[in-house]
């Protein structure tokens, strides 16, 4: 893979920017993720690289902190400003904390977009959501409710407590629950920080605190794996259903062993691919403004709403009938 991983700092300054075909890249787009070592972001980086190859003359710098914190991302963005990259496409660990450093980047002429997990409007030129926020919120509750015909107690294991995307989905879920899922009772929301160890401890804590828990909903690909492993290890398969947003390649084993009935997600490869297409168009001079329609290559096009945001396709559900097939793709 020709992606230059975590190339931030002095080394990057002396690196020769090569595009996929070996030609000297004229444009450098940084794909900044919540944290490295997350399979979801690795898949997005594959999509980003695919877009760079299609466009030509574009180098993707795939980078992120080792743990999912805003502080780590601020350091990285400062480094990218020093390297004078052309664009920064960030999945943010906090909607507000990144704004000053991203404003600084934009002041220097760097195009800034957020994708997956947004930053506040003043910190970016546009934001790309993987799917409609209200729809994701409803989907994560429905995934649990579908297997609880008589209702029951559910808990949410989220990512970090400041993650823009998970917080928006949880809010949307809470809003839709009274009307559409009146017999589902949300007993707790805990945060595993997209860290396997912390997510595992939080999942164990939920099971200990709520012995009658019927389902754990983890709207994070890291948390959902940790929760399903805990349910497996504690011999609770059939008692506590684990669901949420999962990468099929990482999660198939837990559909197979019955720790989960079904999960959902969108295509992370398409998401990273689209982020690079959008950043590239801004570098080329496109204007991000309400009503603007921008190409996302093979994936189609998006139209910006009045907050300069757009959403991609509906989430897709994976269960025993199809997870094998999808696990081969992402
Ligand atoms: C994790 C991250 C990411 C989120 C997915 C569903 O990988 O928190 O931001 O979109 O889960």
C-alpha cells in the first residue's frame, strides 16, 4: 500500500511526495482520523487512496493520534499546517476543541473538511455525514428492539464522551424512543473511548450494574467488538444481545457465535473515498456553500444543506444471511 502512514513531523518535510502511479504529487490531502489502529479508519484510508489514484497527482497522508483525543488531533493539525498540506479532512474527537487550530489552517489557505465525526461550522468548510443522523439514531435502537418483542432494558456503550457523531446519534435515538420504541428502556450510557481495553471494562461494568440487561448497543466499531467479546467470555450469549455499528470483517465471529443477532454500518471505503474527492474539489477552487452540488466520484454526488453538510446512503444491516459476504469487503 502506498499510503504514507502517520507521516507527521520532520520526516514528512523531507519525504518526496509520490502519487500512486509514481508521478510527483502536486496535491497533499491529510486524512486525519480519531485514532490509529481502528479497522474502520483503515478501511476509510483504503478508499481515500483509491480516490487519490483515480484523481492522479494526489498524495494521501493518513494520520491520527494513538488515542482518540482532541489534544492529539490538535498537535497533528499543527504539524500539517507546518507542512503546508493542501487540505485536511478530519474525523473529529470533539466538535469545538479543534475549531481554533482548524481556523488557523484555513487562514493559511488550507482547505478543511470534516467527515464521519464533524467539527462546528466555523472550523470547517463542509461536513460529510455517512448517513442521516436521525436515521442512524433510530437504526441503533431498532436493531435492539427487533429482538425484544416484549421490550426490555438496553444500555449504550459509546466511543469518547466528546465524539460529535456518537453524541448526535445517541441524542437522535433518545428523541425517537418514546414514540417508536415505548417499551425499550435505556438504563445507561457509558464511554469506551474507542479503546478496546476501556470498552471491555465498561461493558463488564454494565453487565455487573444491570443484571437484567437485555442488550448492549455500541454505535462504534471498536466498542461493539469489545462488548460482544465480553458477552462471549461471560457465557451470556442468548441473554444479552450485542448490537450497534460494526465492521463486518471484525464482527462476523459474533454473528456466528450468537452474541449478536444483527448490526449495521455504511461502507467505510466509500466514505474515505468521498472525503478525498470533496477535499480535492475545494483545492481545485470549488466553493462550499448551501445548495452546492459536489461530485464524490463513482459514489455519486452530494448537495450541501444550509449548514454546508451532506449525508451519504442509509445504513445497511448485517445478519447471519449476509455478514460473510460483506466481511470480505470491509
Ligand atoms: C468507530 C468510530 C467512528 C464511527 C464508527 C461507527 O470506528 O467511532 O467514528 O463512525 O465507529
